[in-house]
C-alpha cells in the first residue's frame, strides 16, 4: 500500500485539514506525493517568475496558512513524479472523485472554471488542487 514520504507529510501538515484528509485518502489507493503546500512570499514569487503560477504573493491560495491549496502529483510504477499530462488527468479524476465522496469542495488546476471542459483553460496546473471556498 502506498504511503507518503516524510517530506510529503511535512508539506501536507502546512495545509488545511480538509486537504490533509483528502490527500491521506487518495494515497491509500494511489501512489502520489505532495509537491507543495504552503508557499512563502519568495517561493510564490519564484513560481510566478518561472511561469508555474499566474499569481504573485499574497494572492495564491498556497499563501494562506494553513494553505488552502496543494500540489499533489502521481507516481507511476514507483518511478517518481509523473508530469505526463494524460497521467495527471487520470490522477485528477481519482482525486476529484475522492473529494466528492468525502464531501470536500475542491477545484482543480486543469478545469479552473469547473465546467467539465479541460480544453478551455488558458493556464493548466494539472497537479494543483484547492479548496473551492
């Protein structure tokens, strides 16, 4: 059975309890890692400068403490984080389904407008999940 590394546990501990519950439920059936929870001003502004975020500090949901956003990425066949879009879409379906079962309102970075159309996004962040609050 998959489980989180110590680094993932530490990152997850910076997140809202609902995101912790969701991630812990997902990892029971799907190997994954917490890439990011809370982001400091420097980390957020670097993510923005690198094109990994559209928001500067303090406007990202990663900037709240505890964070109301997490980046959760799949591992495939124990080979580390997978950045393949198809695998991320498949993984996001699992996360979204688990969130629905747990009644945790989330929004995914592959469908920002939550209309079910993943082809109408101007910016994809396929490992980003945030509380829809």
